[in-house]
C-alpha cells in the first residue's frame, strides 16, 4: 500500500493536468471529435463512459496462494482489460453508448463488467490474465509489456463463447488481410476445408453454409498491432500516423506508457495524449446477488490525464474493433489513405496475402487442456 500511494503521487505530479486548456483545436477520443469551446461536457461524458480498471486489493489470492492485490505490477494488465472492455462495449452497446451515475444500465453492460471482476471464475479477471501470462514466460506478479498482454487476451478470448471475438495480434509490424478474413469467417471446431472455404461462399446476410455444412458468420474482430516506434524514444516521424489512428471510427486506443508504468491512451489534443491511468488502488468489488455491479469505481469521473506525445515509450500496441466485415474493409481503406501514404518510414504494413516465407496461418481454436488453478 505504501508503494501504491507513492506511485499515485508520482503519477499526479508528473502528468496530471486538472483542466483542458482553452483552445480551438479538436479533441479526438476513440474515433469521435469533440470541441472544447462548444461541447466540453459531452467530451467529459464520453471519457467517463469508458470502463476504467485500476489496481485492486483484497481479492482472493491468485492461484490460491499468490498476491491478493496487483498494486505495483498489474498496470499493463489493467490497460489490456480497458482496451478489451471498450471492444465489448462497442460490440453489445455501440460506440455512442453513454454511462450516467445511478442510471439503470442494460443487462449487457453488467454482463460485460462481470467478465472483468477480480475473481478466478471471471474470464478476463486479473487472476486469469496473470495465470495465462505464465505461458508467455511471465511469473505471477511480474510486469507485462504491450505484446504480452495482447497474446494473453488472444488466448483468453478462445474460452469466451458469449462475446465470440476473433482476436488477431499482428506479427513483425504486418497486418495480413487474408489471414484476418480467414479467421473471422471460420466456424468453431471446423475442418481445414471449412477454414479455407468459409469466407468464399458468404451470402448477402453475412451468414452461409460452407463446404463442410457449418453455419458461419463474421466474428467481431479485435485487432491488436504491437509496435516499436523508436529505440529509446518515439521517433517523431511516426507521430502524425500514430495520432491518425485515434481518429478512425474503429479505434480502441493504444496500450503503452513509460518504462514499467502503463497507461491506456484513448485520444489526443494537439501534441498531448489523453489517457486513463490504472495507478490508483481501490478495494475489490463483487457482483450483487441479482447480477448487477456497483459500478461507480469503474468509471473515471474527473478530467483525464495528459502527457506529451514525445514522452511516450516507443513500445506500444494499437487496438481496433471491427464488428462487421464492412468495418474492417473501411479500416483497410483508411490505413491505405492515412497511414501508408507516407512513403518514408511506415508505422506498420498492411498486406493482402499471407507472406510465403511465414509459417501457414491456422485460425486459433480453443485448446483441449486444463490450466491448473485457472
């Protein structure tokens, strides 16, 4: 608790700016433009609607004998939870859904929130993420980087039948259109024939029966692109393209921050990034008997933090959500137009076909294994 209090003070001193400045420049938050002069209250409502996950204490020990708080080590896991939660909000409630204090919320909202509660039986809990990280070479209580948390989310999503997300984590700064379409059109538990043919026989309704007789539909896509935008500091050549990503309607923001200090970036104003900060330690909250969650501590109800973009650690992960195939096609067009138009140093590559020198792409399927304690 002493460490987390100290950490909170450092964060507030270094980055926290109470109010937005008076400016005519637009503020971009996850694909939505706001103007401070005319709709500042709308901007603050938009930010407070995002699910905010922070350090927690007094939850059941991870793995039965592990830590009962993630203060000091779980910040990147919490940021990963925030990015995924934003994808689930878009999936079930829509990007323009708003949260208001004490207002009755739909059942889907509480169901989303229950996915992230700090219990071993919740599919995206700190318990599940920390234990799945062991398979990625991270001990419980060890700090994650953006790529590790992306890999963990990809694995956990395979066990989440309700949300049925296809999670694609790019390799070598390259997004492969063919592989994503193959994954998003693949039916569960199908043969390789069904995998390859599923996306070729789509009907106008987006549902079809492929060669193996499986009924398929586009699985909503969570696309995560881990990047290294410099060696020790972010290379200024990437800044415009990085900011452009927050303007896209598919934007889920970015995971990143400073060494051993992770933030969830949701937008920008000028050359300052706007982020939600997980470095506050709150007490464990469980669901009520009726399934609702006392959710006030899961929404940041103050002006958000900002930091200069040049202070960003170069290791980041961009996130995007495409509910339908047309959203993904639109994203590809925006990337071609806004990100790849610079012929000098590209932030990442978007290619149509699977590179021939890569191992064959096989859409991930739920592993038939049991993980001890998970």
